[in-house]
């Protein structure tokens, strides 16, 4: 006997699909998980099991890596700038301009088609 208010899920229906994240929840989860993973990576790189010399000998920028392990950001200000330009609000504005330009071209084509039938 189930307590009042409890329902049994019909096994024929299968599991209920997970709730999809909103865009804001997705962005926030990405930030939280990235910070967690970077902290975990830093911690591992500072542990005795980590072979620092082996790793440093294989990477392009040992100083940058050492700075990261010491707590510096994993991205440079130039990288942040490029990312914002490509994926930030500025890129959305550019995409929107391109979209509207395409619509204007469509209107002109539609006008030309209508004029050719009129005459």
C-alpha cells in the first residue's frame, strides 16, 4: 500500500525524460563545472603523483602552465577578447545584421518578381 499522494509509474511508459536546462541554467552549470574541473586539475598537478618535469618538457608554454598551477587564469586576456568577439554579444549583433541584410535582399527579389508579372 502506497502512502497518500504517491503514484506508481507505469513500467510500460518507461522512464520519464529528464527536464531540459534553460539557457541560463546551462551557462551556469558550465561555469561551475569548469571551475571545479580546473581546481581538480590544479590539485592533481600539485600532488606527488604528478610528473612535473615530464609534463613541462612536452608543453609549448611551461611558464604559463606553472602560472596556472600556481592559481593564475587558464586563459589570457587576449583569448578572452577573441572569444567575446567570436561568441559574445558582439557576434550576436553581427549575426543579426547579416540576417536582416538577407531579408532585405529577399524583399528586393520579391519586388522584382512582382514587377515582372505586372508588366
